[in-house]
C-alpha cells in the first residue's frame, strides 16, 4: 500500500487532487492538480467555489440543494451535483456530492472524502500523510 | 469466566501491567479487569467492525421513469451516452441519501445568512 506525505502549507493540511464530472466529461484542473484543504469540521464530501463548480459544468446538471450550517449557527444554501474526487498519486478515487455556495473561497475535503482514506497528521514534522484503506 | 492465553509485545505488556496496578491496585485480578475494560471499549468502537465498502448505486430519472441504473457515476455516464440521453435532462439520485444539513466547519465564514 502506497503512503504519500505532503508538507503543511500556510498551516493548512493541503493535498493535491483532481475533480471530474463524468456525465459531461469535464475535469478540474484541466492539467495537473489543485490543492484542497482537509477540513474535519465539514461533514460533506467536497466543497468548492462556484467558479470551479461552473468549470466542471456541474451547474448544468439538475441541481440538488441542501443546507450548510456554519460554525456560528447560521445556514447557507448549498448547490450540489455528483462528481469524482481523485488523488492521482495514491491512486485514490471516490464519488460523492460536490457542493458549492458563493461564500466558498477554497476547495475543502470533508469527512465523507476521508472515509476511505487513512490520513495521519504529523505535527512534529509538519506533514500530512495519506493512504487508501 | 473464560480464559484466554495471548501473546503481547513486551513494551505493551509492561505498560498494561503498570496502568492496571495504578488504576485497579495491586490486588489479584487487576490485570483481567484492565483487559476487560480495554476489550469492552474496543468492541464498542468502530475499530472492531469490518470496514466493508458499501457500493453506492446511482439512478438517472427522466420524469418518474428510471432510464439508467449503475454502480458508479462513470458507468451511469456510459449508460446515458449509449442511450443518447443528455445528462442535463436527467435527475441523478444516489442510494446514499442527501443530508438535510451539512456542517461546514470553521473554514467557512459567510457574510450573510
């Protein structure tokens, strides 16, 4: 089993990913990887800014709406569609609801994205390590 | 009362004996009580359950009719393509229910409710 490690960046746990919408055959980014932050406070799968949601053409599919509850108790409306998350270096692939809202400014991987990953945070060496279950 | 003979790593055994005597005293049976406690907690936790990947099933609906059913999104996309159905015209549903509320965590700070 392959384990990969990445250094902390800006004190966030960032890992390189790719996203895709197999229904409309779109990928983000088009080449390479994009960094996503692991967020154990987010209970969903993947949360992305609207610009990336549009780039994946997820906004062209029939929308699924749900509610996001922020830490201060306020709620926001989330627009969602099914897509694929990949960590090509592992390799790892999982499917789930990719959500967005105009308030979202970065790509977050939530607890549902981590359910098939063994993720270790090594604060001493400033590393985040991941392997598949 | 059952009797189980098992092998433990030396360092773990040392820690177990030290902790058991600290928590339950040096009386006879303290080690068994500590092991019973540890096993009870392990059996109650997720770690003792087999981790079987539950296959998610997708269905594509057009109106009320299911037009394609698949085990993965890629398979669903292939099925729609084969039938010449535009994915924009279907509603994709998963066997995994859509949560009514997602907790967004501390990284999401909104301007408005």
